[in-house]
C-alpha cells in the first residue's frame, strides 16, 4: 500500500542538500534552527532559508561527549556532535544558528556551540504569564533585527504577510491530515506522518506544501474506501523525534499499534495554532502558546492531550521521554496520574538513541498494546 | 583544637526547632526557602521567619521517587521527599514555600510540591541582561506583596532598612572569615565553615551573627599564632551542599586537603555582594548578581573562581556537581578548560547522596591532592 506523496517526499528530501547549497550559492542566507519556538516566518520574510538541524542519530554522540556530560539528553548531544563532526549538511550550510533557552542542557550547550558556529540564543521565559509574553515579544523583535542584519534584507510588511500566510497554509494542511487520521481505519501509518513532520523542518516550505497537497486526496480516497491501518490506536506524547530517530514509532507499529497522533514538536506542537495577524507581536503570541513541558504550569498540554485522545479515537497513550530530559520526565508523572484518573491507558517510556534497550521496550510496548 | 564558636553554633542548631515553633506559636509566619536567590530581607522586614528547607539526605529520596524520576538531582528529590515524608521540621513549620525557576528539575518539581504545601514560585530569568533584570525586579516586587499578604504585615521602609543592614552585617562577617582563611595555615577547617553556611540558612539571623562575631576573634588568634590546618589548599566550586550533605568536604579533609573556600550557594554565592540601598530594586539587583550556572553566559562565575584561587592561595579546585545537574555539569567543561589553560589544577566530581561511590571518590581525591 504505497502513497505517491510519500515517494515524492523522499525524492524531495534526497534533493534537499543540492537545492539548499544551490540557493546558498546564489546568495541566500541559511538560518539553522533547533526548536519549534523559532518563528520561521521571519526567516522566510527576509528571503532567507530556515532549516532544521540534525540531532537524531546515535553516531555523533561519542564526539559530543568529549565536551558534554554523558548524562544529558541524546538530542542535545547528537546536535552538538553533528556540528563538531561537521557531518550535518544543514548545520554546515547554516550562516547563523538560532537557539533558545528551552531546557538546561540546551541552554548551556549553546555556550559551547558558539565556539563552532555563529549562534544567537533567544530567551524563552519559564512562565506563561503576561510579563513573560512581553519579554518573549521583545525577543522576537530582536530576532527580526538580527535576521535583517545577517541576511542584509529588510523584512517588509508585505513579505511578512506572505510568509505568515504560507506557513499558516502548511499548518492548515497538517490539521487536515489530523482530521483524516481520526478515521477507522487510519489512512496513514505513524512512521509516515513522523517523516512528514521531521522533513517539514528540513525541506523548502513550498515543497512540504506540495507534498501535503498531494497526500490529502490520497488519504481522502483511502478514507472513502475504508482502507488503511487497523491496529490499536496510539497517541504519542512527549519529546520531539527529530530526523534519524524513529525508534519508538517503529516499535509501536511492529507490535500491532498504529500511531494516529503525535503531541510533540514533531507533531501537533509544530503546526497547531495559526498566526492570527501580520505583526511581530502576532507571531510572538502564536509561538508563545506552544505547550512545551519546559514551561512552569504548562496546563495547556494536558488539556490538549485529553482532547486528542477523544478527537483521534485513541486506545492508549505512549508517553515518550528522551533520557535525562527533566521537564518532560517530571511532567510525565502529572500527566500519567491525570490520564489514569480518566481511565485512559498510558505507558511511560524513557529511552535514548541506542539500540541496547530495543528488545526490552518492545516487550513492554507489546504488553501495553495487547492490554488496551 | 576546638573553636568555642562552633560549639555555640551546634547548641543554637539543637535549639532551633523549639525556637522556631515557639515564635510560630506567638503568631509569626514561616517562609520556607530553597535557594539563595530569595531575598530574605523581605521576610525579615515583615516580622516573619525565613528558613531554609531540608534537602541534603539520602533517606528521603526513595519516597520522592514514587512521584519524581530517579534520574534527577538528589537535592531536588531529597527536598520533595522531606515534605512528602513530613520529616523536616522546617518544612512542616513553613506556612509558605518560596521556590524559583532555577533549574528544570526544581521548576517542574514545584508543580508537584504545591499539592503538599502552599508554594509560590518566582521566575528567575535565563539571561543576565537589562530586560531580564527588569523582569526579576517585578518578581521581587510581587514577592513583597505576597509576603505582606501572607504575613498580614506591611513591609515598612524602616523595617526593610533594618533588615537590609542586618543581612549585610552577616555578609560582611562572612567576608571577614574568608579574609582569615586566606592565611597559611588556614585557621578553620572546611567541614566547619560548611556547617556555618548550612546553618546560616536554618538559624535565626541574630544567632548566626552572634556565632560569627564570636568566631572571628578566635580565628584571628589562630592566625596571629600561626595555628591551623596546613594540607593542600582546596577551593570547592559547584552545586550547593545543603545541611546533611558534607560528603565531599569530609573526603577532601580525610585526604590531607584543607578546604579554604567554597564558590557555592553554601559559600560565596550566599554572602557576596552587599545590598546597596534600601529599595526593592536594590534588593533585586543584589540577588540578580548571584553567579549561578543556571544563567546563560554566566561569565561572572569563572572570573570569580579565578580570583578566589589567587585570594585564598588555592592549590587545586574541586568542581562539585550533583548528579544530573545539567547546568553545573555543562558549565564544568568550560571552567575546566579555562582553569587548565592557566595551569590551575582541577578535578571534576559528580556524585549523589549515597555512600556507594565514597571509596572510589576517595581514591580519585587522594590522587589529585597528592599530585597538586
């Protein structure tokens, strides 16, 4: 059962490196991004290229551990290792890297990273209150100035409007895909949607939109024909799974599970909430809403998880934590308690990028999926 | 070789619980504090009692791990465990607990703690810039309002002035003790100064001042008589060692080392920088200067470590990290590099509250102290 759009996605991904370096040679600046908190609209509006950075592979962890502690999250180590090893084409293309103070490990890693690449760090506040929003708005304003300076291009109102509309368009397409996944059977596998989310960070946004627009009618056809995947319906929630890391989704789908939703920065946190206006403040407000566990009293997230369980007809929740990610790990205890109170099955998984725990995880996931 | 002031300290510590509960019965409110970032002047000026909370013992970690992940810092787990087990008299006395968003684990732990005790969390910004200072000033202003509300007492200008002068007086006494420790031999052991710092969080400030005023002439006598401790002179830098945790200082002093300084929240970060004025803003500015590793680009700390190495005639630096404390751990890599470039010997130790690694640590510390 093949989806043409997924083949197109893979082709576009294969071509991305050449495309990116081609545009760079023509004079476009490349801004490397770590996190879904950075408003890519500003980069696009400066006629520059936003691109996600590698950080999903075990291979680059050893070189990172020369500088970083062993017991911090694999995503942070892998990212730093990719830059140190010069083995990520996007990292190597990046003229500037935009970081943000999400978690302790990333915040402090940037202090080392800036020795290897031009790095700008945004201050993401801890709180979700008005004062913090104002601080965040000023951080986004500063980012705009930085992007203008580094790209040499002024961000005009018109260009920003165009960028906002384009990124919103992509978001709406992802919303549509979520609507389609609510069906029984689900018209697409989680391992495919994960690739969509992962590559959306890497590809030219026009290409992502093209793939999504091709995919939606294919999925609609499947829904109309009641074709698709019928395993136990799983919502994944937790840490991002960046390109290279498909471990848990693969395991779930090997065990008669079908991932129908991702409450994740490779998932809902990537596309939910449109930018509602065309000012920098509108932009800042949309990104500030992202319900990441790094926030103190991140109440929106648990609310959203419960909604997704209903909307997507979920049978069970897999709570996914990257090892040593304190914020998602502690928040997991709270969420587990709340879901259990509503009789929503949940399993908490903490893992890294290695293969060593795969068999053990498979056994646990099999038992969980069988039970629900 | 006994110091009378240290006996007095131990007596005061033994009496503290009765004293505290006596004052509480008379109607004073108790504010429990976790961290050196909370301006105790405001608590004192409201005629209430500031008291540090327990968090230095292994005993309470198992009960904490019922709710918290295993792999977060022992200080955070131990603190939470003390409250859950109701085994810390200061925690039990506290009408309100004041937390702050220092690190990921603590920030998220407070979300669970507030189910057990009335908890107010201050937002400590990630950055050291003007915008962040302004946010911090408003957090301190809010704290003032909260303390007034919870204590039922207005914080008058006069009371605040008195509190500022009193806490500054204590700080100046600690500065004086540091001056005395610069001597060869050092007139006091590190295990004793650690107790001073630990108990300063717990005792009535008048009692701490009394002990310090008694201690200083005793130390001056020793300096004049060239009495004291002559081992290799060690500066400890890193995570706080709260009451109950004396593991590393004890090990160093068992291995012919003598701790002459602590760049720590149980050390210099506790007393350095006076409050220079009598407004809430002056208060906020002093606390904002604390060079804790949680800050992005915490440049002041490495500068201060290098100064302390000179001022205290240090032979070697022990960099102390509590397990899974990402900020101090990553900053350690940077500091190690910088100290080595200046030929200052440094050893990095990462440990928890258990006894299991004691022999191994002793072997490493012995080798380090012998080598320097």
